[in-house]
C-alpha cells in the first residue's frame, strides 16, 4: 500500500468521502468528517500529542464524564476509546473500499461525546491505496500504530502514573475489536486478516492476548482474551469486560458460550 500521488486533491477527497460513507452504511456509529475546517468541538490530534496541558485536560474531562475514580482509570479508558476509533476508521475503509485515510496526527481531529471519542475528522486528501493484503496491513500498523498510537502511549505515560503494558494491552484489545466487528459483518475470512495483523504489530503488542474461536452447534464466535486489565471495572457499576483478565479462563469462556447461545 502506497500513498496515492497520481490523483488531484479533489479526486482523492471524493474517493475518501465515498469510502468513509460506505463504512457508515455498514456501521452507522463509525462516521468521520472530511473538511479543512473542523467544528469547534473537535480537538487536533497533533495538539493532543504535543501539548501536555491539552492532553491532561482532555483525559481528565473525559474521565469525569464517565465517572473514572482516578487519572489512571481515565487515561486507560481514553486510550481504549481513542485507539478503537482511529484503528477502525483506518482499517474498515481499507477492507470495504481498498483505501485508507492517512492517520498522520497533523491530518486528524477528534470529537468526544459522553466521555468517549465519538468522531474523527480528516483534514487532507492523503490516502493509501491497496497493494495487497499483507502490505496493506503492514501499512496500517506503520501509519496508525507506529506513527500515531505509539506517540499517544508515550505521552500518557509521561503525564499519568500508568504502565506501558496496560496501555499497549488497550491498543491490542482495540485492534482485536476492530477485526471482530468486521468479521461479524463480512464473515470468517476476516479471522485470517486479524491473525495476520497481529503477526505484524510491534513487540509491545505481542503476547497481550489471543483470539479464541468457539463453536456451539452451527453458531461460531470469535473472541479476544486479553492478558491485562483495562480498569473498566473501577467505574461505578464495577462491571468487568467479558474478556477481562481478572476472570479465569473458565469464567470467560462460559460467558462467551452463553453470549453465543443467546445470539
């Protein structure tokens, strides 16, 4: 996958807009704007990464809205929300339309609703066009994880008392959620894509969890079992995620079985 330099900016913008609209048809909650003038509710991704005051304000405000009892919990759950959105809006259009918007932080803004990242805005016409599955996924790893989310994990560690393994566990979990969501739409062929993606990710994401394929009768479910806790259970409802590492393997898989049987 290489950056497309053969089309005029306007043509690239139309291709990008069409790809993002197609994603929204399948997943209405995954919407993104394409404009050089984001609304006043949007925050610059590059400013988030470059200005510690902005990062601190965004994370603590989002934490307050979701009822996080500490900055550590707020930082963890902000990264989980942010990572899923950035990964999904990169990988989903790649799979449905064969192109991916540039995830350069200077090219992106984000909005927050109810304490979670809810929408992205892409400022430029920069896109990557498909050149083959493994190369496409490698480009996604380089563009989204290495050149964007790695910077965010480093910034969060600098400003908050939170461990690297927890943060990278969140990036891994968010990545798995993207592929699981797409597998639910497009079928079991996406399982191979998810497995391949995790062979290409940086070492910090290795051994953070594993996929688990469960079959019950003619139903199947594809789950992610993470190896560290995102701290979601520390919110007021004290609920654990279905893949929570604080649950035993047997408890998790019993949950998966019940979810699959009731689906």
